[in-house]
């Protein structure tokens, strides 16, 4: 689409949406958000970019094929489940670690649950983009 | 696929080069025989303990919450099988290191073979029903890969698929049977189930359990009418046939019948079903064996005969019949594996397996001829071979069978007499008599090829002369395991002058007569076969064709490729299911008290209803989409009002995406004014109203039921202390129900792949 306003606004908007999507992903465990919502937000951001600059530019910005991203996400989510088995728990039991935890403060929690949510995020981004970009190119 | 497939030619070329190479170098392929050999030695160390009547059990927890564990049991029965599997595995691996040396895919073959051995050992050692089932299926998969090893030929592919479908179908029945058995017994551990035979036989589910397990055993062990896949499986390389389709895998079904014998046997139905099917299979197969001209196929049918005989004897509960089954099992594994490998040698050295083209090979291949003679004598049941003991026991067992001793004994004598004739056809005819011209001029096979069959054949003689070597250490513990109580068995070469001995003499006379007249008999069988309307194999093809026609028909109806029809089917099904359920369960209620509505609620409802009406009556697609967006936003507002922010956000984002998607494809859609289906809209309207009405009634009825907050309370309570998260929705998604979410995202990926292919496919089709 040849619109100066759209392409100028997109530059800022897309960056904001991507940062916000990561924010939504990370805060999901305690506040509204999570991998699915974050993934949808990021997807819409990239689709906006594709509308403004064309899907070829969007693909270039992604660097990876959307389906590769989706597969990678599925692999990461699976890894989160397998890690639990490696730690001796049933498949997909959440594994947590709390470095820098002091007293009631939980420090900086790291978990396979977050890893799983990142997988969900990537699956949503990759799968939806594969369809939308594919459709755009076909039209 | 037909034979004009170009890959077939390249495959044949491949085989030729492989054979040329193998003459020059054997290489290090023989190391494939080491793992089975080591395993056989390990199992042999368990012999003294088992002979003392002990059983060994190993437990590894797998899914303890469901009672599914990796438990392994070593008793007489499983040890007998394990020794046969590992021992014959070593012989077969050594043999194929010569015949398949230099084959492009030799190491792939070794992998398949060892994979199969691993699965088979798991099957016979498993003490948990589910563990047993998993290994059972693994053997089917391994068999598929091995039968289809020469996958460049259409025949191998078809045979592999047929074997997989038949045994896989039986496997499904088996799983159902195991689950029923597990629920009837209250445990999945076989060693516990074996001790509660009376309770299971009196259980209401006994009949379904019996038939389902039988379906698994009969398909695996190729009993009539599931026999047809086994001769076809001879498309596999000969060592594979020797291993899987005579000595081990097809005996999986027999093993299963023996294993569940203490729990399920002893009823009238068990007795009659096994005896009848076994006897019919045994006689039918031995007659058909005589009809074959290909040595390998003849052996395949004699294997069927052996499987039928084993089934027949397991039908009985008499100790002597079980002892006959166990002894014959061991005898058969020895001589049949040996004979298959000998046929492999003949094929390898002469280039043919047709009886008519073979004769007088003994001079050129003395060692092979000696092995063949020993194995065939054991097969025919001549003294002093182990086969003689096995046959005497069979006759004694047959006479002890409670149901119809005369019938069983007649079947056994007839089948054995035919065995004598086949032994002559396979081992006498090719090696003695007039020397015939063969495609290749034969000479003795290399060491690694003849050592195995000769060793097996000699064992048949040694155990025949000294039956004490196996009677206390293997046969008696195995009989004890099958009977479910301590049994005393003694094998001896000389049983005195009795009825079985007389039957043996009758067998030999009949057998020799069959051998002398086998050409005429074969001609007669060929004529009978031509009169038959269809063989089981052809009926299988017709069955598959019918299945394909059915699949194509229902796909055309349900998946016609018209979006409107898909939606119609989905919504009509929903409406029908809703109406029927409401009617049958009489669940439609009008709630006593409707919740209070505030002005906020009414506004949102108005928004949704207005949007829906606008969508239906909009004049253009753009307007319709915008109106639909209003509905979506209204629904999102409802989520916000009732405190589900996650769902609201998701709903809003999805609405946005839908708008984008529609905007992308908008230009390609036909104009609404020229809609060819406009006349059908009245039906759409009726369907829409029905679906809306049903959903409304259901929701109103739900209001009448008090809300059960158990699940909610559980998650509210556990979310923070166990999963360290305050957002319950997300904690459920990524932690409590992570496996479900994983399934869902896998579906998302698959859907994207499907859509991607469709989009790209359309593009390509348009370019052409």
C-alpha cells in the first residue's frame, strides 16, 4: 500500500507492538497476558508492517520462514516438557529455579513454564504469519 | 503401483551389484551377530534359577498413576522364548552378513533386525499388559520394515502393508482386550492376573476379553482365516523369513495364548475355539504346503501348520498337551530356522528355489546337505531326533485332549504325515537324485552361512539323544508357567510300545506315500484351486478396494470442497446433537430466577444483537464484516464485565486479525449481488435460527443448575503455591494443562501447514 502516513507510523507502531508483545508474554504468569496473546500482538504488528511495506519486506525482516518459526516454537515447547523428564518428574511438570531469592522475595524466577510459553508465542507468530503472508502474496 | 514403476528396475540393478560385491568381500558385517549372541549368553545364565522353579521380576515405573509399569518377568515360558529369539537372532545375523554383504542398505537391515529382536524380547519378557502391547506393536512395525526391505518391488511393498494392516488390526483388538482384562482384574500386572483365573473366568466381561485377545493372537500367529499374510511375507529376504516368520514373531500370538493360559483357559469356549481353529489351520496349511513349488513358500505353509498345531494344543488344559506344545515349539524353531536358511543357501548358490529345477546338489554342497538331512529328519519326526519326542508327545497330548481326542489326533496325524512329505520335498529332492542344471553352478556355501543351520540341526539331534538337557531346565518350567501350577514333565526318547508309537508308524507310512505321490497331489490341488471363486488373499484385495470406495464416497459427501456445505454440515450436526440430547435427557429447563440485568448488560446485548442483524442484512461484504466486528467486540465486552481479561484480550486480537485477513482476501471474493447461492439463503436462515435457539435453551437450562466451583477452587488454591503464578488462566494453560496446550499448538502448526500448502497449490495451479 502506498501511503506515506501509514509507512511512517508503522515504523514506530511495529516496534512498540513487538516490545509490548514481549512484555505481555513475560507478565502472563501473574497478570493478563501470556504466550498466546503476546504472539497475536506480535503477529498483528508484523502484518501491519507487511501491509505498509509489502510482504517481501516483512519476510526479509523476519529473517526466518514463518513455518520454520512455528516448528521451532513447537520444538521449544516440547523441550520444556522433556526437561521435566530429565529432572526426574512426569512430562511437562513445571521446573523452577529462583536465583537471587532472599526471604519472601522470589528473586529472578526461571522456569520451563516460561520456556513453554515462549514456544506458544513462536507457534502463534509463525503459524498465523504463514497463512496471512501466503494469502497476501497470492492476491 | 504396477511393475512398470521405474524404481523397480533400479532396485533390481542394485540387487545384482550387491550380489556381485558379496562374492569378493564379507567385511565386518558379522559383528551384527554379537549383540544377540551376548544376550543369549546372558539369558543362559538364568537357566539354573529357572530350573529351580524361581521367577525373576524387574520393575521400572513408567506411568505409575495409571498402573502402567515397565515390569519384566523371567519364568520358564519367557526364558524359553528369549533364548530362542536371541540364539536364532545370532544365527540369522551371521547368515545375512554373507547374503546381504555389500548391499547398499546392509547396516539399515542390521538396524531393523536388531530393532525387531529388541521388540520381540520385550514382548516375551513384559509382565505388564500395556508394556506387552507396546512391544507387540513394535514387532509389527519392525516386521513391516523387514518385509518391505526390498521396497523397490511392488510385491514387497504390498506384502509389507498387508502384514502391517492385518497384525495391526489385531493389535487394536488386543489393546481393547487388555484394557478390559486389566479393569476386570484390577491390575495390569500379568503375574498377578495369572493367579486370579477363577475370578476372570466368571467375570461378566470374560467373553469380550477372550475374543479380543484371541483376535490379536490369531492375526499375529496367522490362524485361518487370517493366514494369508504369512506366505506373502516371504517377500522378505530369506534370513528375515527364517527369523520373524517362522521362529519368532509369528509365535508371538502363541506366546500370548500360553501367557494368558492360566487366566483364561479351561472354559468350553476356550477349548473349542482354539482346538477347532488350530486343527483347521494345521490341516489346511499342510495341504497347501504340498501344493507349493517354491521351497520357501512350502516352508511358509508348514510354519502355518506348526502355528495351528500349537494353538490346537494350547486349547487343552492337560499337562501332557501343554508339554507337547512347548516341546514342539522348541523343535520347530530349531528345524524350521535351519531349513529356511538352507533354502537361502540353495537360492544363493543355484539362483533358484523351484523344486522342479533342483536335484543332486549333495555332492557340490555336502555340509548343507547334511544340515538339511538332519533338520528334515527332525521335522518329519524320525528317531532319535528331538522332533520324534515332540511328535510322540503331540500324539499323547492329542489323546489326552478332553474335547474330541479322535478329532485332534486325526488332525495331528494328517498334518504330521504331510510334514513328512514336505520334509522330503524340501530336503531330499534338491540334494539327491539326478543332477539338474541350475542358473548358477553350485559349490559349498561359506562358513558363516552353513554353520548356523548345521548347528541348529545338530542341536535337534543332541537334544533328541539327551532330552534331559532341556526337560528340567526349560520344558518343565515353561509348562509350569502355562499351566499356572507346578507340573512335572520328563522327556524321553523311548516311551514304550503304546498308541502314540503306533500312530507314529501310521504317520511315516502315510507320509512316505504322500511324498511318492506328491506330484499327482499337487496337480490335483492346482485344479481345485482354479475352481475356487477367490483365495483369501484376493478377498483381502477386494476388502481393501471396497474400503477405498467407501472412503472416497463419504469424502465426496462430507468434504466436497464447498465452504458453504462444510459450514452447513457442521452447524446442522451441532443443532441435531443439541436437540436430540435435550430431548433424550429431558434437560430443557426455564431457570427459577433470572439474574439481575443492569443497564450496562443490556447495552452490550443490544450492541451484539444489532451487530448480528446488520451482518445479515448488510448490502456489501465490507459492511457485513464491520457489523460482524461489532458482534465480536460486544462479546469481548462481556468477557471484560465478567472478569476474564485474558479471554477478552484474545477475543479482541483475534477480531483484529480476522478483519485483516478478510481485508486481504476481500478483492478476490465475488460480489454479494451476484451470489449464485442466493436462493439457498432461506435454508441458511432456518438453520441459523435453530442453532441459535438450541444454544439459548441450553444456556438457560445451565442457569438452572447450581454452579459447581470445585475445579475453580482447586486452581485458585494451588495456582500460587504449586505453580508460582497469580494469573490462573495462564497457569492452567502453561502448567496444569500444558500437555493439552501442547496438543493445541501442534494443531495450530498443522493447520498452518495445510493452509500454506493449499494457498501455494492454488497459486501454482493458476500459473499453469
